[in-house]
C-alpha cells in the first residue's frame, strides 16, 4: 500500500483477468474504488506479483512485477489519478 497525500493506493494481481489492478481509498479500511487495470495479462508475457516501490512519491507510482515468460522482474510506472 502507498499513500499519495490524500489517498491510499494498492496494486495486486487479478486472478480472474491475469493483469494487475490498482485501487484507491481515503483510508486503509476503505471504501476502495473499483479496480482499474494498469497492466494487461498479455502485454508483458504474463505478469504477477506486483510490489509498490517504497520510493514512489505523490501521484507517481513505481512498482515491480515478475514475468512468467522469462521469470524476470520489471520496473513499471503509472500515475495515480482520480
């Protein structure tokens, strides 16, 4: 989980879609927003195990994720909005 200054952010692997989803909330207890897919299953050769990088700041969210295709770890970036 990551705090942007006005909301909490979480990323997780979605077992149904095979992608990585992001949700936000004003507090750790919720309520949490609807999931927003930030990485699709097929976009990187299968992807799993997202982990938010601790140096993420503000609305810039950096996270790592592993690829099934070659078992390598990628560093990814997204901007948290709304």
